[in-house]
C-alpha cells in the first residue's frame, strides 16, 4: 500500500510541474508592461531598472520560471502589487475559510444527493424517481449564481433577509459564523447535488443489474440485506471517485458564491486580484487551488483502493 | 404430489415501448423427484426466464402474466408464482437453489468467499455459531473438490478461477440440501475441460443428494451428458419433450432435428457446418401459426395458419408439430 | 457470451431528430433550443428598442406593454437586452465549443490512433488543463489576455478541450479494436484514410452528445464570467452581467433579476435536456 502511495505521488510530480508551467506561461501572456502597470506615470529609467531587477524580469524566461518555482517551493509566493503584503500567508488564512465553505457544501450535497439518488434507483420509474430526476436536472441546469440571486430575492421579499456585510470566523463566534455560512453552503451544495444525484442513481442501477445481486437473492437474502449490504456497498465505490471529481467544480463555485455573499475566502482573493491586475495574487492563488484539487483527487484515489479489494497495489 | 414441480400455463411478458410482448407462452412442464431435467434452446427462447420466474427473480420489467407452478416443498405443497415475498425468500436457497452462467460475476466482489458461503447458511439458520458455519462451509468445499478449502474460504472472488468459482457456487447452492437445483447455463462460460469436470461433479452430487436438477443450456452435448428428461424450447414454447434417449434417437420436431444436425455436422461426415436458415423470431413478431414454420423445410400450408398443440406422439414423448399430430392449439 | 460487434445506431440525421421529437423530454429540449436560436438570430429585427438606448424618464419601470420586461437602472429596455443577450450567449457558446471540439477532435484522434508516447504526452497535457477548476481557468486566461468577447471564447474553448479529447480518444480506441479496422490496416490503407473514412462515423454519436452538453456548459461559464464582471463587457448585453447589475435594485425592481435568471436557466436546461435525449437515442445502452 505504501508503495502504491509513493508511486502515485511520483506520478503527481509531472502534473504539478505541468500546472506550474501553465500558470507561469499564461501569466507571460499579459499584454503590456507589468512594471508600467505598477509605476504608472511616475516611471523613471532608474526606477524601472530597480523594479525589473526586483521582479526578476531582467532574467531570461526559463530562469524566471525556475526562480519563481524555487520561491514557491519555499513558501514564497511573492507580494501583492496592491498591498505589498506577502501572498502565501494570505492564501493560507483565506483557504481555511474557503475550506470551511467547501466542507459544509459537500456535506450538504452528500446529504441531499445520496439518499435521493439511492431511492431514485431503487424505485425506478415510479413517481419519486421521476421527481428526483427532474430535481437533478434542475440542479445541473441552474448555475449557483442564479439560484443564489433568486433565493436572496425571495428571502428578502418574504423575510426581509439581506446578505451579511461583515464576516465572522468560526473561531470568533461559531454561531454567527454558521449563520453566515448556511445559505452559501446550501446553495453551493444544492448545485453539486444535482449531478451527484444522477451519478448515484446510475451507479446503483448499474450494480443492481449485476448477477451477484440476483445470486444473493437466490440464496434467500431479504431485500434489506440485498440492498444495504450488497448493492449499496458496491454502488458507493465508484461514487467516491465521482465525488472527488466534483471537488473541482466545487472549488470553482466558491469563487462565485464568495463574491455574492461577501465571504473573504480564497476565491474572492483571486477574483479581486484579477480585477485589480494584482498578478502575484492571481498566480499564487490559481496555483494553490489547482494543487489542492490534484491532491484531493489523489486522496480520493487512495481511499478508493482501500475500499475496493479488487484493486491490486501494483 | 407425484412430481416435484408441476408448471401449468406459465406466461411471461414484458413491456416494450407502448406495447406488451409475450416472452413465454403457456408453458407446461413436470419435473420429477430426483430427476435431471434439461431445458434446451437458443438464446432468447425463454428458457432462462422460465427458471427465474420459478424463484420470483424476473428482472425488471418482466413479469409473470399467468399460470401456476406447484412445488412439493419441505413443508408441503406450495404454488411458487403466488407466494408472498417472505415465503418465497424462505424457500430460496433452502428448497430451491440456483447457479448462474458467469461464475466470475455471480459472487459479490467485495466480500470473501467465506462470508458469502456463511450467508447462505445464516439466511436460513438464525442460531448457528461462527465455528459451525465455517465447518459446514469447509465441508461443502471439500464435497465439490476444491483443493485448498481453508485458503479458498479466505479469498476474494477475483483471486479465484472460473472453475473454482463455479464449484463454490454449487457448494453454496447445495448448502441447505435443496430439493430443486436450477442450473442456468452453468458451463457456458467455462473452458471445455473445466466444463467436463463441473458436469461430472454435478452428476456425482445428484446421486448422493436428494435433489432434482433443471439444467438450462443451449448445448445438446451437456444435455446428453447429464439429463434424463428433456424439453426443447422455441420462441417461448415447448416444442418437444421426451426422455433423453428419445430426443436423440427418435427426434420428432423439425427444430430439434435441425439442432442435432448442427451439432453432428461439427465432427461428422458432412462437409459443411449445418445451420438452420433464418433466425429465432423475437417476441412481438410471432404470427398465428407455428413459430418455426418459416424456417422449416417440411412446412405445410396448415403450419402458417394454425398453431399446433403440444401433443403426445409416443408414450412420454410430446411434440408440437402437424407432421406428427393434427391437434390445433386451443 | 459471443463477442458482439458494437453497433452504434447511426440513423440518418432526419430520423434522429424524429426519434428525439417522439420523446416528451426530447421534444421540450428541441423546442427550447429552437426558441433560443430564433430569438438570437432575429434579435436585431424583433427587438423593440436599441440595447444601449436609455429612456431617462422610464428608469426602473415595471413590465408593461411598452417595455415588455421592464427597464433597468439606465432606463434601457430589458426585453431588447435579453434577446440580444441570447445572441451573445449563443455566439460565445458555439464558437468556444467549436474551438474545444475542433482541437479535442484532433488531439483525440492522434492520441487514440498513434498511442505510445504521443498519447501519453497528449493525455498529460489534458490532465494539466483538467487539474484546474474550469471557471477558475477561464477567469485566469481572461485575466492574462484581457477581457473581450474573443478572449472569453478562447478561454472557454481551452477549458473544454480535455473533455472532447477524452471522448474522441475513447471512441477511437474502441473502434480500433474492431476487426474490420484491423483488416483495413492489413490491406494497407493509409492511417489517415482509415481515420477519416472508418473511425469518424463511429465517433460522431458520442461526439454530438458531448458537443450539446458542452454548449450548455459554455453558456453557463460565460454567464458566470459575465456575472463576475470578467466576461462580456458593457454596454454589450449579457445575461450574466445583467443579473449582477440587478442585485442592487432587487428590492424595487425584481424583474431585473427574474428575467435574466429565467433565460439563463431555460437555455442551459434546454441544451441539457436535448443532450440527454440525444444520448438516449444515439447510445441506448447507456440509458438507465
């Protein structure tokens, strides 16, 4: 098992390398002059040279990349153009907020999607199945920003709700924090639940078609045992991988949701960075998020091999 | 009851789009006690689903639309098709058992062999302890000639070969001494040499146990090796039924003759492989008359208009063909 | 079990449409998509007002016979902006999906057909693209290139290349293993010829399904980007940016929120439903 993990980690390196290379290369596409962007009108040749040296722009491109990666690996993501504050610590502290949102949303999604997906599969083509499938279709077709806005509209008209202005962290005040987070987590989770419901349903249906389900019944198993012990356990294995893949769109979804609900998470950080052309922030944030996604998928894969005895650790 | 199982007028249908099509059309069968009964036919003729129906294991959306199946159970006579779900469950694995075509997929991949064998015991024995269960499982594995029963018990299905898995399935099926074992193409997915071993095993077990076997297959060779009585299925009906000797030597129905010819052409004097021209008509495309008519070399006008009844053409030998009897199906 | 030659239903295009029309959901999807397309195409002809024209006396007016969907905070007619928004969404969607599909097709074909190192490299590149959450990548690309319609299309286009590459590659691989392709090769047909004449028809079915679903995704991504202010820039109308602007005035002018949201949802929904129906028709084995 340990060998397998090691092997997967090794296979990860080219991907991580590729990600960092892509991020770096895309940043190179920025039109115009970064230094002018910072200095504006107050440029003088001396200031230019100083800034170029500072930003490492006087070096050839591949050296710039290596320098940047060297720094990244040491935890130095540079400083914000706007505030001058180091990017990495900011990313870490904001990531905790985004992580909280993501975890809450994931639990919401699983809580909604798994039972409904399973019921939908077991009561195939009956009214409840049709209802769940319509709900899932809506979940997939309604973008989170649209459902968020509509929900806020409804709540404000019906209950005088308004989006919270000031964020309170969990450690400061759990109650208030959860109050703030409940709606965004719910909307994000509901969005995810749509496709998760469909995938759960098809996974369970796929398992129910297998011979061993009929064989277990032929032995005299009760429906309960057939479904809970055999069908669901087998059906949940592929779902693990599917949930891992959903994490990507979840992380992307946080960008939008944090914006709408004024939550100071990593997504909002990157977004603000983009609007303000604060490239170290953008670069660092995107790199970090991509890394996190890749690592989440690795953990999911490892979990999968743990659960499925068929996987050989070769 | 005189026989172990008496099926009368079994009908199975399935919806397809907006229609409902018949898959099994008023089938009558009698399976005797301690008898090896073969059901032979090509894919799609209805033989498998007939067997599944007996255990109320028809896959969605198929359903039984008529008929009865009286079974002489351990606690008296029961009518299988109308049993409640609970009653059926207590029969499954205990009085009627089934083994399947693909041993590789017939066991749950995430549980050990031991667990799955013990399930078969536990489902019908609430108060048995672990040690006893393991003992019984080991004993059954030895009975089916598994070489290293202890190791096999603790293995997962994917670690074992097709032949081993099929033996395990047989062991599971016979665990509670069922009166009827339904074998649905048990050797089709196995290598020829393994096939022979499994069939030998089944014959041997049948002698020692008090079990009747329904052997479902498309392979006449298997029938010849294992069965005493045979029913030939075609397009949802029984077209010929007799003891195995008569089926092979006094073959009556043109379809059966065609099947035999196809098998013997493989190794015999004929230069070319013989196949019956045409294809089996699927449910929903059956006409008024004999369903084999358009592929039959001996077809008469009467065959296209009327459906021949399954009539007795010799003692214990039934055939559904106007060549042998003028009876028309009611 | 006997080996079966996998047969994809390849009816002519007319009968595919007919099959979809017969299913209620398919019919709904087809109608929805047609409606949006008509709106988009006819936008300049049927829109009562110019999209940028402000009516200072009628700011934030509720829907009426004159302003069917009301007016916004600048006094612009919402209905006109909505139907022009359809045009923007569709154009961005179609062009970006074409980019993804085009490159995806090429990469998928090359990867599936040539295998070996080429395939590994292509897959690695796709994995890297796939490692970014899609909207984040699109935003990132646009942040580097600058916000414009073209850059939005490029960004969304790039993001969806891996999906098409994978689909095409999978199809190519499954077809390659079929005997009649091996026969063609042994007879000496050139690889390119085999690729296009024989493999392409089999790839068409999953490809079409994927394209339809990718369109719904592209519309969604564009709307999200515009909502965040990084997609289509004003004064060009986009449902996403209209929705974002509407938030400030939600209390007093709810129609500003409802109509853009409604159209975004209906468009995405129609494409999804159509895609599902296509999948059921073209590959019934997947239907559950």
